[in-house]
């Protein structure tokens, strides 16, 4: 699921391209300009330098139709941190469904 930086609600579930999985260190992401041309804040650098990530491409096309008309509140997901709104969170399907708002 992806959500907009200006909203804690999302109904956008995407399928991951299984063949695209790549392992990256946080330093790899920072050095490869994964975050764009702008230099990320020092706090972001500090966080990313300590972790490793699996990065996937999204399947081509629109969002998945598996969960049509469902809206989730990402703030209800375990591990959500309002100071790090864009960091990845891994949750079970049960935890995801517990965050449904409509």
C-alpha cells in the first residue's frame, strides 16, 4: 500500500513485481539518489545508513482490484511513526484489515 504524504488514508494497493526484488543498503539508496536530487535531511541519512532494504518495482498498470472500495488509516498500522511517515512498515493481512475505515 502507498499513501499520499498529505493524508493518512489510502485505498491504493499495488502488486509488487516479484522479479524486480533488489537488496540495497541504506548507503546504496543514498548514493544512488533514490530520494531524488535533493540531499535528504541528516536525520533521514542517519536512519537509512543503519538499515538494509529490499526494493521492488510495482507491477505495470493501475492499483490492484483485490481490495476495491476499501480505505485504510495508515496511522492505525503497527509500527506507524508520525515522525517517519514514509518509511516502510511490514504488517500481516489481519493487521491491515484492522486498519480499515470504510
